[in-house]
């Protein structure tokens, strides 16, 4: 029973390029969350998605960031025209339901470095 | 604004002792609180969840308390081992049914043999 998978594990981009981060939830999970962890800071919620729907994007920067979770395939977090301040670890988590006590299972993260 | 505070200073203890980590929050009424463990370069791993109407929860050597009056949770590891060395995160969720978690910045625990 594979856990949450994220790829790539490490991503290097130059300023102005696009970054695409992928997340495959655990089998049977239809709820995906994205969090960002800046150096020396805690995890910050970005967006919560269900299949084909964005439920809560209150933590997403207004520009350059977008997320999707299509009917088929992984969830994608897309960052356009990356800047140095986007360098961080991006974690995806999945849960089986949206209940208050549904445990979120985290992936290993993608570490984005913007040169 | 909502704020979650964990002791930013690393906690160093001797093997076999009890480690106690603190999570304080303000301007928030969480429905439940979770504790996670995070090792360097890895994603957080869920440890324990405690609801607002529960005072205490235990799991093996772990114990969590939740005081909604003090707005504080304590996380205890008894008979600590060097393998318990990691960063421990507390996370709060509100009553809105989105599952969105708000994390503290974490406390690093170092258990010395």
C-alpha cells in the first residue's frame, strides 16, 4: 500500500521559469492538500482539492500559483515565473474524507530551489 | 490574528527521561489538535489527535493533553530514546469542515544516549 508520492523530490529552476510539482495521493484517497515550508518556518496551508474541484485556496498566493486535481492522474501544483522567494519545500497530503478527524498523510515533499 | 506558538529552542534531554513539548495558541478555537513528527528531509508523520472535548490522549509512550481554557497542549514522550530525536509539530483545525491544518513552527527534540 504505497503512501503519498511526490515528484520530483528536488527541482531546480531559474528565475522566470515554470515549476510543476506532482502529487499522487494514497490509494482510495480523494482529498489532497498542499502545504509550503519555508526555511526555518512552519508548514503553511496553500490549497485543498477534491477530484476536479478546488475546495479551499485561501493560502494560495494570488498570482503565479495554481493547483489542479483532475479526474485521472496526480494533483499538480504549478508555479509560473518563479522567483527566489519561491524556494521552499512543498508538501502534499491526502486523506480519505473531509471529516474533521480524517488524518492527513504527507508525502516526502518536493524541494524547489530557484537560482 | 490566529497564532500558534511552539518553543523554538531545541529541547535536549537524556535518554530515559520524559520529554515535554508545549503548544500554545491564541485567537483560535480549534475543534481538534494534532501532533506530527518530522525528520530532516522528510514529510510530517501523524502521531496523535485530540478533540476539544478530550482532556488527555495516550498512545504507547506518547501522551497529549489539551486545555482549551489555557489554550495549550502538552506533548509528552516517556522513557525517551535517541530514536525519538526529531522535530515535533502541533497542528490545529477549526470547526469548518475543510480539514485545513494550521501548524506551529515545531520544536526540535534531541535525546542523548
